[in-house]
C-alpha cells in the first residue's frame, strides 16, 4: 500500500512539472511579447518593492521569534503553574512551531495500536501524577514560606511595640494588661502557633487603643504633677494653706504611681480652688503691709536722696508684681520695704534724739554760764547798792523830807535789782537796752514779762530762779496761761528780746 501511494505521488509530481514547464514557456513568450510591447517597464522598481516586502516580513518574523523566546523563558521560570496550564502552553508552542516552520515532536503521527495507546495513557497518567506532586510540593513550599513570613512579621510587630511603647514606662495598674498581652504574643511566637497569632492580631487594635488612652492619660497626669508648683509659684503660701497644698501633692503622686489618670479633672478643680483662695488672702496681706508702711512717718529732712530712691524703687516693684499677679514676689518685696522703712525710722529717731540731747546739753552749759555771770553782776550791783546805802546813812542831819526821799529811792533800787530789765512792762525798750545782754540774760528778761503775770515754768531751773524773787507769785500753769494779758509794751519788748536771743 505504501509503494502504490509513492508511485501515485511521483506521477502527480511529473504532471505538475510538465504543467509548470508549459506555463513557464507560455510566460516567457508573453513576457517577451510584453517586453517588446512596453519598453518603459521598470523591472528594478518592482524588484525593490518585492525586496522591501520580504524585508518587512523578515522583521515581523524576527520580532515574533523574540516574543516567543521571551514567553518561553517566562514559562521556564514559572514552576508553580498547574498541569492544565502546561497543556495549554504545549498547544500554544505547537502552533508557534508550525507558524515558524520548526519541527515539533507531537507532529509525528503515532500508529493507533491498542498496545501503544495503553502505553501512552500510562505515560500521561505518570506525567499527571508527577505534575500533581510538583504542584503539591510547590504549594507546600509556598505555604511554608508564607507561614514563615507571617511569623517573622508578627515577631517584628511585637518587638516594635515592646521597645518603642512599653520599655521604660510604668503604666501603674494598667501595666499587667500590657505585660500579659506581650507574654501571650511571645508564647505564640515561641510555639509557632499561627492560629493563636491570628487571634492575638485581631485583638491588636484594642490593645493599641488602650495604650493610646492610657498613654495620653499618663502624659496628662504627669504634666499636671509637674505643673502644680508652677501654678502656685505666683502665690505666697501661708501656713493655713500648706497642709492643703501638701495633701494635694501626695494625692497626685499616688495617682501617678497607679496611673490613675481619671483623677486629673478632680485634681484640677482642687488646684483652682486653692489658687483662688490664695489670691484673695495674698491681696489682703499685700494691703495690710501697704498700710503698715504708710503709717510709718519719716522726717523728710533726715531722709537722704539715696534712701528716698530706694524707697521709691520698692513702690515701683510692688506695683509691677501686682499687675503681673506675682503676689508671692509682691509680698516678699513689701516685707523688705517694711523692714527698711522701720530701720530708717529708728535711725532718724536716734539721730534726732542725739541732736536734741546735744542741744539741751549745750543749752544747759550755756545757761549755767550765763546764770553764773548774772549772779556775779547782781552781786556787784548789790555791793554798789550797799555802799550807796552806807553813804546815805551817814547823812543824819538831812531834813525829814530828804530822809524820806532817800529811803524811797533805796527801796526802789532794791526792787529793781531783782529784774534784768525792770521797765520791760511799762515802757518800750530800745536796742541799747538789750544789745549788751548775754543770751542767758535775754532769756531771763523775756521770761520776766511772763513771770510778772504769775506764769509757772516747766523748766525746773527757771522756776527755781523766779521762786527766789520777792515779787514773783507763780499761780498760773503753763497750759492755762494766755498771752492776752500782755500790754503793748510787753508784746513789743518780747519781740525785741527774741530778735537778739
């Protein structure tokens, strides 16, 4: 049968050759005729067009080959595709080989004998089994790799949470919550329990939210604790408030230890109330200190420019601190101000007392000297008067009238000797009457005018002096005496004497 088919093929080929030769002969005749008929036919142009078409086809073929090669390489790299995909790829490869004109093993026709079919089915089964095994192995390897990555990711997540958020921080009563959760996570990692890790991962958002709430609360509580002293730094905390202040601080420290951040709101209310009460009391203390300072009277004649500048600076500072509501500093400054004012007052009083004592001592010394001089002068005057009296007594043969006159003159002279200025109450004195008198004599002469009207004196020495005068009758206390009893002579004479004192 095969030989017969071969001979038939040869016969067909011969017929085709003859036919082709006849056609070629006819074409040559026609071509020659056409060439002779149309000399302008451009063979070169046609050849160039054909070559261009062939070149374009060749480029397309080359691109297709490159695309097929690329796809083959991709198929070789992909080891995880299923058997069904491989079968489809085999069909595609066969079509590609046919298009490219390349041989392909599946093109050989296999004689369909029963034995060969059986062998082919067994081979296919083996191939399928192998492919299934390979796919299963690949799936297992993929699963192992995925599990390993899941374990690594979870371990990294736990480690990051532990190091970045939990390490070094104390969350008080909430600490066990995070510690227990981290222990569960670590136990699941050590055991490689993916199912447990999935359960814990679902709970992760809850833990994160709890952490955020607790962390924010702890931050708020810590900020409140560190801000207590700052909030009260502008107030002067008196003994009445120290106990309240210390109790609040202890409560806050206890809340920090337990991370009981929910008490922050209550603590804030207590702090606000304490600050309000402190402000009210501080303002009262400030006002009282101001009153104490203003009640201290300073003699301006004894306040130096530097002292006044210092006191003015205190006033400026106090007003500035009050405006800034820095009451603690205002109270401190006022206390310093009060201390300095009190010390300055004492210094001034001591200085004035010393000056007064010195003046009195000098006046006393001066009075003593003047008194001694006046007594000496009075003694001299008395001696002269005595001498005069002796001369008068020797004239016994004078008439009765002359004797009476002499006796009267003697009496008046004796009375006049008890006054420094005898006529100060009955005539105007002149400058010549007083200019030669000492300060002590001027003081006695001025007070003689008062003594004539019975005025008493606070100065014991002055009082003793006038008590020794026969004409003096002290009946009016100094506080009861009125200058309205003076006549014009006395008023003018007092002014004159004072101008020389």
